[in-house]
């Protein structure tokens, strides 16, 4: 019986080649899209699951809230240095703890081999407690994790860094030099771990022991429970411990240890436990992350979009199958007349759908493997080809094929099996192809999905263009930031500034600790003189040199730039005046007080700059205070040439004439500004791709449906032509219904797209308004695509010789 079903299904699919090809192509494209998103999704849920007892590992994060008016909330992924081991001491359910100080993902610290002139800025380096390998699981290929970071001046490398520095030689017990000049450290390598083992939000390149003098000593010395929340803090709970119950004890814990510190700092503090496996997907709004995190909301959006694409492909199958019901009416009538009941016919027709869907799933696997590099580029993921062979993925693919076959086939099966045999056997049954509210509703749904995606692409693209074109308050073009990555380089800032100012093609040179658009969480608690010192307002701060504003292209609204001998003088932006209610006319000469641990410092405002964006347009411009720093972290260079090759060569020569054992590293500020919107660009690229796929599948369905309608109407068209009908009127006859469906779809899609895009734009403090022309353009694009698709067959049918269609009448 099953063999007979299969043979009947195969014959039917072969007989209707065009319909089968269209359905197969549509289902394959939809399945490839779904499979790609599912593979990417599985990879995102796999972060930090490889650690032993991963369900018992938690990150301790912090939320600070200023007590005074105009309070600013801070939501950090970090905590204060003393908190980790205080938790272990106070709560028996905390059986292990560790702290990590993150050196950065993009710039890193200078590392070189002894007696070598070649040095590297190595990113993703961590200063870590010796207990880090008791909390996290790392597979060591040299040395052992036990006691690897107990001894001062020891370091553990990733296998990638080890190979870079030592090739295929063993790295264990060899030495490295970290830093340069007075801050040089000689480190002993005590282990090498396999960095291909498991995906983690840490993604480390090396671990340096917290027992190291200098920075490690500084971290260990901090006992303030309120401020300096810069350490990534992790704890391991005992088996059977309830994290929720421990969370409820944390307010009392912070009050016990930090009440005095918090009173002096002028803000409230809350601690939260975040499961280690939740960090990658559930960290929206949390700042000071170690690595880029994903968003569970965006992941759900991708899954929903992929399912919609698959649904559009199913709709093609439903429409074409039900439209061709009349072609199979005789077969169904005969089979019913000889005893086939409705359930047998339903199983047969669903079987045909499932066979086609499973075949599409089978084809989609190698196709997905083929386009995997494109998928990784599109999603900025790193999904391996081997993931496609994972049993979970294969099971999902099989389930997707079966589910798609069922969804696509159940309605056509019900329609086809409902044919009355008596009516069929009396004579031909002529179903009005293309009629039926259900089929029209499905076509409208396809158009709605396509139009919503088109509108989304236009809005996202317009917002990205707005972020690129908006005046940032500084001139990002031709602006180069050169890193002073060591204490030695920072101390030689004045000499470097003079040398680089003399390079051909350089217009202005200045220094700063954070260049415009570089992430900055450094803040000071400020208040006006004479006001309550516990009523504090948080203000971002940045160290700069003289000539900074002229170099970056930011105007001063009042006062002057900083001078080399300024110490308690500062320049603030307009937002600072607004938050402290200081009139611009009275700003120069006004005082601000910085209070820390009960001690206050008076700062004099000598200049006011215009507001400029030193962060993403998603954030409102915050108050910022700029002070004079003689040892900044960056050189900022304004170029006046387009010959960057010669310019950079000259800058490098100037650098090497003064600095040794530190590489020359630079970045273009405009490129760094673009990086602020990486997530939005990724979303735009994914939306464009999904829109193209939705339109492609919809066009395939339209093409098949119109070809069938044209075939059914060929005699009617022939009669009309004989009676004198023009080609234009015949095309209009066939196209009219589809145009009406596009208009209905546009009316449904516009409010849906407007609502969803308005929600998306809420993430941006500075954003575009959604204009009426966007909806008109989306509707016009949909209409043109529909007309082009439909016209391919309608014009052919309208220009056909009527004799061929009428000669059998």
C-alpha cells in the first residue's frame, strides 16, 4: 500500500513538472533559509556550556543609582574588587570565586619575547585570580591548570598565541616581556590551553596572574565596596544551592560591607547574579561586557522571519495544488467510485507534499554547507561546517521537512479529497482557477510579508545613512588615532607630538585618553559648591592635551582650550551646564566639586565646548568633563593629505625614532564610528537577504499561479481576440486581480511595518521619522515586481494565436 502511494505521488509530481519545479525550488529556498538560521541559533545557545558545572557558575554584576536629582543609572557587567571573596567568606553556598580584569579586545597590551625587537599588541588579555581555573574549565595542552597562576609573574597562553610566538616549539617554562620601559614585566609561561575548546564570552588570549606586582597589587589593595566597579566577578555555587535565595541576601550583604562607602559616594548599589550560560544572549543594556554579546530578541526575530519565509513557500504549494484541483478531479472521482475513502486520499496527497518537502530538505543540506561562509559573513558568526552534521541539526532538519510537508499539504489534501465522484463522472469539472477567498488570502499574506520586509529594509537603511551623515559635533574624516600603548610611550608624548607635527601631510596633533567614539565608562561624582556632597551627579571624564578641540574639529561656545600648565581647570560640554543648571554666560569661572571617599576637589570651568557625540547615536549626549593630561593614551592627528601611504610611513618613522619595543598602531576614527553600528548593519544585511528570498519565493508562486490561470483562460482569451479584444485589455483582464491583492496587502502591511519599525527606532535617541514615501516606495516596488512576474505569462497568453486554442471547439 505504501509503495503504491509512493508510485502514485511520484507519477503526479513528474506529470506536473512546472508545478513540481516551482514548489521544490520554493521549499528548498525556504528550508535553506530556515536551516541557516537554526544552525546559527544553536551556535548562539552553545556559549559557556562546556564548563564543568556550568549551571552552578554565575557572574556578579552591578547596578548603581545616584541618590540626587537627575540621577543616572549604571548597569555594569562588573563589580568592585573586594566583592568576590567577601561573598565566598560570608556565604557557605559560594564554594569558589575569582576576579578578572579585562585589558581590552581591540588594542591589548604589548608582549614580546626576550632579546627580540618584534613586539605585538595582544588583545583579549586578562589579569586573573589563581582560582580562575577552579571556576572555569580549560583544556591544557601544556602544563596543568592546578596552581598555574599561583606564583607572581606567571602567565598562561592560548594555543593560538603560543603558536604565534613560538611556532611548533613548546612554550612551557619560557619567558615573555610584557610592557616596555619602567612598566616592563618578565613573565614565566606556566601553561598553554586549547582555545578551540568550547565557545565562551571570555574568549581569552592569555591569563596573567593577579599576584603580579603593579596592576595586580592595585586590585588586591582595593577595599571599597561602592566604587571602582571594574572587575569581572564570578562565583561557583555548591551543588543544590538556590541562586534565587542567595540573590535575596545580597542587599543585606552590600549594606553590611559597603554602607559607609556608599554614603560617601552618594549612590545606591545593587548586586545581581547572572547565570554564566545566559551572558551571551541575555545581556541587553549591560555595559562593560568582555566580548560582543548577542541579543535573544534579535535571535527570536531571525527565527520568526525564517519561519515566515518557509510559510511563504508553503503558501506557494497550497495555492498551486488547490488551483490544479480540477486537473486531478477525474482521478479522484474514479478512485472514490472504486472504494477509496476520504482518509486514504488525504494520506496520499499529504504524502506527496511530505515527499517533496523531504526532498527539498535533503537538497538544502549541501546547499547550506556551500553558502556557510556567506552565512558567517552575514551574521558575523563562526559556525563550523561540522555543526551541520550534528545529530540535533539533522533531527531538526528532518522535523522541519515533515512539518513543512504537513503544513503545505493538509489543506490541498482536504480540498482534493472533497471532490464529488458523481459530479466528476458526469463530465469535466471546471473550477474557477484563481478564485476562492482562501487562496486570495494566502496570496495577500505573501505580499504582506514581502512589503513589511521591504519597508523594514528601507527604514533600517535610512537610519544607518542618518547616523553616517549626522553632524557628530566633531570632524571624523581624516582623523587618525595613534595608540600610546605603554607607560614609556605616554611619557614621551610631547616628543612624539613634536616629531609627528613635522611630518608632511599632518595638519594638527593633540593627545587624549579616549578618542571620540571610543567607549568610555570613566565617570566622576560631581556637585555644585555649597550643595549637599551626597547629592551627586555622574559626569564622564576624559584627559586631553592642549590643541585637542582644534584637532578634532569641535567648537568652543565659551572660554578657552586647556593649557599645558592647567591642573584644576577643566572644559565641559553644554550638556554639563544643562544638568547643573549653569547659564552659558556665567559658565567660565564657575566651579564644580568632585567628592570621593569624603574628600572634595574644586575644579574651575575655563571653557565650554559644543555637545559632541562621543558614543553611539543610540545614547543621548552625556555630560563630560575634560581635564589636562600630560601622559595621554592616544595621539590624535588631523591629516591634510589623501596620500595616506606616505603619511603613515612618515608617522611610523617618527614613532620608531623615539619609541622602542612598542609597535606602531593606529586607527582611522571614521572607521571606529562605523563600528558603533555594526549590529544595525548586520540587521540591515540580513533583512535585505530575507526580503530578497521572500520576494523570490512569492514571485515563483505567482509565476506558477499565473501560468495555470493563463492556461485555463486560453479559450476565453481566444474568443475575446476573435471578437476584437486588444492585447492591452487582455493583459489587464489577467493582471487586475493581482493588482487588487497587492493594494490590499499594502493596506495591511503599512500599519504592521510602521509599528515594528517605530519600536526598533526607539533604541536610538537620535533617529529618523518614518516618512510616507517609504510606504509608497515599498508598495511601488511590490507592484512593479508583481507586474513583471505576472506579465511574463499574460503577454504570452494575450499574443498567442487564437486558432490554436479554438480549433478543437
